[in-house]
C-alpha cells in the first residue's frame, strides 16, 4: 500500500476551519463545510473538531471523511510580503 503525503495548502495569516476546508478543496462550499463539521466528519490533527470557527495553526493536518475515502490537507502558514 502506497502512502501519499497530504498536500500543503499555503495560507496567509490566520484561517478558520470552515474557510480552510473550502480553500483546500476538501468541500465544495460553506454549506457543505458546515454539515461536515457539525456531523463530526472533520478532524484536526486526528481529533474531531466541531467548531467551524476553530483557528488553525501552521502544520495542522485537516481531514474530512467522505463516502468511501478520507481526504487530508495540511495548513502551511506563509509570511506576508511587506
């Protein structure tokens, strides 16, 4: 079985869980993000997270349990170019 490294999604500044799910393409829209989070289908670093407004940190692994698969992406905080 081949294990793949989840993609790192670059983020500038702070981001909430619901926003990250959409940005990373783990869900299609905010409604789907809300349902997935409230249903307990979303994990942050292996723990179920039910707060859509949960602030993510650099290197957090976010997983969504979908029918037949689990998809994961990793938060990569990038510095703002000033």
